[in-house]
C-alpha cells in the first residue's frame, strides 16, 4: 500500500477520465494518435490507485476471491499470448478490465469528482449535437451520442436535486428523445437500440431492484451476448435479406463471428490472440465485447472476467433506486454499454471500459 495516494485517487480518476474522453471524442485524428497508449495509461494510473487504497499482500492473505480472479485473469491472459506468439499488447485489455472490475465500487469518489466527471462528459455536447458529422464512422458516432446522453442525464439529475430545478426532468426527456433521433439519423442502428435499452432499464430498474426478476438483466448482457452471436450467425447462413434504416440487417458480422467461433474451438484454453488474421474482414475486429475476451484470451480468462463482471452487476440489485435517481441513471448507463457490446467491443476497450468503471463508482460508492 502506497501511503498518501488514497486521498488523491479521486483526482487521478478525474484526470484519467478527462484525458480519455477528450482524446477519444474531440477529433478522430487525436483519437488515432492517442488510442495506442490508452490501455497502458489506464493500467499504470489505476495500479497506482489500487496500491494507494489496498494492501495486496493482506488482501491475498485474507483470500480475497475477487483479487485472486483479477490477478489470475491478467496473468493467464499474458501467458496465453506468449504461448501462441501473439501481439503482447492485448494483455493490457485483460489486465485493465480485471483491474477496473475489481476496483469498481471500492474507490472513494467525492460528489465534487462526480460532478466534474459529468461536466467533462457533456463538454462536447454542443459541437456533436449542433453539427451532423457524416464523415465519422456511424458506430463510433452512435457510441459518442450514448456517452453524451448518459453524462448529460446524470449532470441534470445532480442539478435538479441540488438546485431544486425539478423542471429539468422535461429536459432529460428531451435529451433522450434527441439522442435517439440522432442515432437513427446516423443510421447507427445498434446505438439506437441501446438508447432504447437505456430508457427501458431506466424505467423498470426501481421495480426490479431486490427482486429475482433482476437476474434476467445480468444473464442477458453476459451469456445472452454470446448467444446473440450464434443466432446472428445462424441467420446469416439462412441468407436472410432484411433492410433496416437503409442497411441490411446482416451487416457482415455473421461471417466474422462464424470464423472466430471456428478458430476459438481449435484453441479454447489459450485463445487465438489478437494477431490472428481474419479472412472475413480487413482488420482484426471482433465487434462483440465478451466474444472478444473469449476468442482472444481463452475460456479461463473469460471465466475470471465474467465472474468479476457478474459480481458487480449483482451488487447493483440491492441499490435503492427509488431514493437515488442518479444511481438509477448510472446503472441504466452500465447496461446500455453492455448492450452496445453485442455489436461492438465497446465496454472492454478505452475509453468505454473506464466510463463503465466510473458509472459503477457512481452507483456503488455511497
């Protein structure tokens, strides 16, 4: 444990969020230049936060199952990549997610830090909503709109409660509707569905909290994410041709997922690594967060990370959302990103993995 660092953990989180957010969403050129270093920066700074808040030796002596799972995921992921001769940088994906999922809900985060993060989160709202950036990748644009919406809804909730500006609930509804419209205009179909999923979870979460029916949500975004790729692949083999928002329902992911499932079954324990050369796409892009972990790192790393993810999602079940509307928004945001990962790597890569970590902090830290 590094003495004196714990009191600065909130500042480190704020600084890291600001860097990841602005470097990812301001301009594509900045994103292209900075993204290769993002996983390393997250690992270094969050390792400092971990060592500032916890004594790993004492935790291990106390048989902290979550820490053991996080360390095992990072270690096995690195060993697997070495064994198959893959690009070693992919080890940081497993390590970052293990570290963030372990720390989520455990690091002190003041109200001032939460407000600052939300303010940074809406800082690009005017340029993004005022100008239609058709030259951006539709999927990336959709994820940016989701982020702007979640952060905007959170900031208005804080303002509504602190300043007693209760009319802001109408502005919150307008932001949701406008974001849905923008994702549709961008033909970002998966993002539009995720905005709808955010609205549904936002609406029903108070009724699910504390009830067995809540377990449907974690099951859907974990096991359901993998089952979705299998169903989508099966539809592709049947040759379905349906157009939604001027685009085919089957976008080509069915070929990628069929190939990746086949390659994974040949190396289920070590995974195929990130140096695998796809025959069905010009770059290695899995387009599904949990499938990426499974096929790249193998079933052992996947099991440890899903264990940590499910633990965090189950902790959301006991929150009193009826009394904490900001926690309700943040929890809906978490599920929104997890649903987005049905079609994108999303929550396992920067900046989204860190945004999900921050949302867990908002919900789980008192």
